[in-house]
C-alpha cells in the first residue's frame, strides 16, 4: 500500500455523505477524487465546499482544490474506493469497479443496509470491507453539507489493510471505530435507520419529530418489530456509542420530559438535521426503503413474523415516491396501519 502522502482515495457516489467525508479529507490535505452527479459537480465548481457539523466544524474548500468528476476512469488510480452509492445502485457500482479499478484497490462500503458487503465481495476480486456512517448529512445548497448528528465512522480492518485510510480519516478529524467484523454494528445501525422513513413522511426536522411522542410511538413500533425479527434470527444488534438498540423502543415511549433528559445524554441532534430519505423524496429520487424497513418486512415474512407497521411505512414511502411531490407531511396517526 502507498504511504500516507500519496494514498489515492476515490469517493464513488459522492452525494451528501460522500461529499462530506471527501470534503473533510480534502480540507486535511488528502488526495481525493469525488465521482458523482453533474448537478453537484456544477454546484461545487461554482461554490466550492463548506462543511459544518452540529458541534464546531466549519471548513471551506475552494472549487479549484476539488477534483469532482462524472468520469469513472479515475477509479483506475484508487488505493481506496469509498463506496457511498444508494443500496439499490450497489450492483451497478460493482460493475464499474470491476471495469475500471485496480485489483489491488480496497473497497469500503459506506452504505446503508446490511447486505452490500457480501454482494460486493461476491462480484469483485478487490478486498471489500464493510463500513458504517452513523451521522446524518443534509445538503443545504451551494456546496454546503451539514452534519446534524454525532457518531464515529466504523470500518472493518481485516489484515490491517486500512491503516493508510485510517490515518487520513484521523487527520481529517473524522473519528473511526475499527472492528474485525461489522455485521452486528450494521444491524444496530439498521434499527436506528428505521426512523429515516418516519422522518421523511412527517416532513419535519428530526429534532422536532423526535420531540413529538406520537411520532416516537411509530418509531418504537417499527423498531420492536425489527428486534423481534432479529431475535428470531439469532442476531444481536450492537451498541452504537451510547445508543443501545434493544432499549430504544422503551426510551422512545417515555413521556416527553423524561425522553428529553435521556436523549440529551445519548444522541446529539441539531435543529437542522433531517433524514436522507426526506431529501430523496424532495428531489424525487428513489429511496432506500427496500433496504431498511423493507429488509425487516422481508426477513419477517421468511420467519412468519408479522411486521404490519413496517409494511405500512414501506407502502407509504412507495406511494410518496410514485407521487413525486416530496414529503406527504403525514401525521403520526396516518403512519400507523
């Protein structure tokens, strides 16, 4: 592997998460190329990048310092490929990596869902490592990407192949937790991500949505169904920081005053934060609902475990996708079957 100064990192699927992580790396002096949509390429060429978070980060990178391209040829030079595409695009991304990337490249899947790592490894000769992004990124326009929630990245580091990447992430003040196997962590993130659809359908910021006990009851219901399914499969979702997935439904059901006290010590969310699925609906893009709540419904069906709330949420998101009018701004009662 090349040394830290020459390590080449390519972000494939540079949307909100990819631009934030890539931008933080660029601001710290890393050699990074972003591969993404022409819309963002134009925005960033014109405005550069501004990277802020819920705490203290406020970095800017000029457009002249950023290599953002729609050309997949850049994959040929990559030592590390950070894959940030939607889960429904994993197969097409694997085909691009197979066509363009060096067999010596290391692919890190920074994607939602629980099956992308296995799908990629079955398709590629490159080393594939699972990754996890715990925080929420919202694009505010004109090159401004805001991280609205806390958390450390997670990466598998089998055979110590990620040390150069870990150094670059550390230099960019992006905390990373390292694991030998990320499976239980991914299931822990899945439990948390079940709120993405609830937030998207509500149409209000995360902090406001979670401050409403009626919406929290919906989230608790989808999480209870998911935990029952995972228990039947013998899967224990891992604790993520201070968040214990098995306790989340009970915490969410607390009265508002108690919930605020517990949440204040567990998870930091700023007033601007929204779920990525809300952004998808607003931009009329396909969502990852099939890989989140839909994953619970599929696994439940195999095990003959009913998941009526998750099933209803999936149908509501698909209806919103079909309508193409952004968030339907549904009440909590409308989210229950």
